[in-house]
C-alpha cells in the first residue's frame, strides 16, 4: 500500500472489514502465505479490528472459481478455519458453498459453523433468485447467519464462466427470506452502482458493502441518501487500498459521527451474532 506502509493511520474507533479474502497452498500461487501476511499487516496499518473473510475454493486452480468442486470447497474452508484459529483476535470467517450441490452445501455450512464460521459466502455459482439457493437461505435463517452474495452491479448480459446476479436478483431472494440478512457484495465494483441502490431500497434485509475498485465521487453520498447509513458496511474485498480510499471519504462527505461509526463497525456488530466481535461492543 504506497504511502502508508511505514506508518500507522489513526485508530480512533473500531473498524470491521466484512468482505475479505485469504489464500491457501492449494490456490495455485507460490506467494499465498506472503499475500496473507500482507493483508494482516495492511489491516493493522489501516486500523482494521476484524477481517471477516472467506477462501474461494482453489481460486480456479483445480476447479472453476465460481463453480468450485465439493473437494475444493471443503479444502478452502478448512484452510480458512485454520487461519481464523491462528488469528483468533482479528479474523472471522464465512463458509463458502456452491449451491449447485445442495447436499454438500448444507452439510458444509453445518460443519463450518461447528468450526466457528459466522456467515455464508455465495459466489456467482447460481443466480440469486434461483430456487436452488433457497435451502441454503433457510439454513442460514435457522442458524442466524448473514449471507454475503457476490453481486454484479446491474446485470445487462450474461458473462462466461459465472452466473451473475445484480441487486434486483438479490432483492427477489431476500424477499423470500426476510429473516436472513443479505450482504450485497462490492457496491463499488462490477458496474452501475446507481442501478443497485434503488433496486434494493425497498428490501430492508439487504445491506450493501462498500468494497470494490470503484471510488466514484458521489457514490457514498447517494448510498447514504437512498439506503441510509445503517444499511452500509465498510469492506475491502481483495484490494485494501480501495477500502482505505472509502474509509477516508467517510470522514469528508459530511456524515454525522454516529453514521460514520455505523458504517465502520456498528452495523456489522448488529448483523452478526452477538459475541462475534468481542473487541467491538454495542452500547
């Protein structure tokens, strides 16, 4: 992260990254451990209190990224569980599942929750409003698990090797499962965020994470205006420098201090089960 690597930024309040990723030795990268260490160091520099992370199977190394095999799903989740256990003071994790294999997905969620998973991660493996996703959401409701869903901001056509969803698709799913909180992934990535905001406005159990490479002027302002600060979550995804840009923007767009705290950490503390973030306590 140029410009911040040698100094820590002011850590004035808790900060939760609800959309993080780590790698593992089966991900086809020889530098996987270095990348994981770099994320933790960057988080410390920025002031991240907790990373809520997932491992996406083998990241395409031995099965497709968005259609991971059961073996790759399990191996990735095992790696994520081990990393979270080794960084228990600052890492929480999602169980990644592929809804195309319902039996494996449901069993994997149960297994991962027993290993301390706090949410479910859904990739672009099946469109959000597809009935195949319903059993996963029913289990998430029973377990009180938020569901982080990969979203393409405004789906205008299909793309190869993925079954993408946009805000309208996720709103359809959320309407069928009102007891589940759905985190719409990377509002700042994958297309037209201005389409997404009205698409989910009337679906209160959908909240948006701010991750993604887009740092457009006006995006945060409109997100607050349309959704309200209590439906926004700070996040980074793969690139932490863009998360840092949005973090700095939160301090200069005129939000009340309480709204900034909601986005930084309080909304995450409300959405996830009580006790998930012991170093971040709601009044």
